[in-house]
C-alpha cells in the first residue's frame, strides 16, 4: 500500500478515535507515534492490516465496520491534504 493512503487512514482514525487510541495502536505494531510515510513508499499490507485489527479491538468494533467508517471519512481528509485534486 502506498504511503499516501496509509497516512490518510491513520489521520482519519486519529480524527475519529483520538491520538491516545491511535498512538497505542501504532506502538503495538512497532511504529512510532509520529511515523511519516513518503507518498511513494510501499507499506507492507500485513502491517497495515495488523494495525487496523488492533485499532478495531481498541475501539470495540469489527474490522469490517472500522474499514466502513474509514472509507466514509477518508474523502474529507484527502480533500484537506490534497486540495488540488478536488478543484
């Protein structure tokens, strides 16, 4: 998965569930709280799927429901981060 997408998912989750939950979840997959992905960086799918599983567990929801909420909210984050694509 490209870094741009992963960064957006993490930012979406921070907006939805707060820094405390997401920082705890990031630490669980051995990523720092302030991890930065480059736009073209390839992030291992297994790491992101593990992170999503941990976040889902931490917020008491299913992985499928978490992906649904992320998807519903991602467009707003993309529009904020990459406004040139939405003009």
